[in-house]
C-alpha cells in the first residue's frame, strides 16, 4: 500500500483538519509568511482574523493593501491591532501595552470559542508570551480546544517551548545575512 493510501486510512479527512503553525526565529519574514497564508486563504473565500500583537499605528504597507481589497474579500477579513504605535521591549513596556495586548487576546479567545474564522493569525503572539503579558498555559488551553477545522498561526521571536511542543508545524527563520548589519534601516514596502 502506498504511503498516501496509508495516510488516508489513518485520517481520511486530513485535508479538512486545521493545524497550529508557528513561525519563529530571529530572521526576517515571519509576519510576511503569515500574511501570505492569509492572502491564500482569502483567495479561497475563507474567513480570516489577524490580530497584530505589539503592533499599532497605520504605517504598515500590509494595512494599506488590506484597506484596498474588494468588498467581497474585505467581508472575510478582520484585522485587530493590539499594540501601541511603537516597538515594545521589556525596557519600555507599560500598562497600556498590557491592556492592548489582552484586548487582542480576548478577541482571539472569543473567535475561537464561537468558531468565527477558518484562519486566525496571532502576529507577534510569541513576543507577548515571552514577555509574560500573555499566559502561555492559557494560550495552550485555547489552542488545544480550538475547533477541529480552524487553522491558527502564531508568529514572533522566542516561541515558548510549550507552544512549539503542541504545534503541528514550526518554522524557525534564522538570519544568514542581513543588510541591517551594514546600518540600513527599515524600508517602506519591504520591512513595513
């Protein structure tokens, strides 16, 4: 019996199952990969929720693109910015960061509980977990109890080992060479 037929016998609906994906590492491209997945899903008329933890403000190229989608595609997409208009670090985090991030987390929990989307992207959730703003055990509980067909993606550096353990797919993006090392700053249209 071929490997494919064996897989079908083990799980005949493997292509209809939703998985947990993690994009982590110190390299560039984690958010970009997740947004590419969102574009693919929207192209198949999926309902998509993107919660951008630790990211606020309007100066993101992807937000400009999403605002210009056709009404039909826009109906299937919800974007929530759950961060202030700055980069968050341990040294500058404050109570407002915590409130925004927890607001975004509550939206994710409700969406999972109510089975509202086929794809949920938790952009930079790994950072919020790593900083202790989101409780890793609570996140794991929600992920383990997601609807069977729902796909959930977590991005960001420093993915917690417990998240990596329960994920079905983990991609670690590591830098080999980066122009930032030569002093080139973030560029519109490429980094944001």
